[in-house]
C-alpha cells in the first residue's frame, strides 16, 4: 500500500485465541525475514530508491473493532 510517497509492506495477522501468543507472536523473526526478502525483491524492480516501511496489522476477531496497527513494525 502507499502512505503518501512511502511504500508500505503490510502483513495482516488474525488470531482468534491468545493460546499461542496471539497475532503478534505469529510474526516471528523467520516471518520478518521472509517479508523483508519479498520487499527487497519488489524494490529491486523499481527505479530509484523509494522510501518504504513494513507495518503489521493485528486482529483479534474480524467482528470486533479490536485492531492494532504497528507502523514500522520491524527493521533489519
């Protein structure tokens, strides 16, 4: 997605239960590396050096408005 001139790579995670740590726990280091690799590949196809960030949107239930949006959630 875009936020002004910034390209935003967004991971959306839903966990209905906190039994295994909730939605935030599902974005572990392995998942972060995969997202960063995909972002690097996408950016390698573009001209110039665009500004970008990785966000994570965490949902507890799709029926609730319980949404947590972590901007610039992780860096390499």
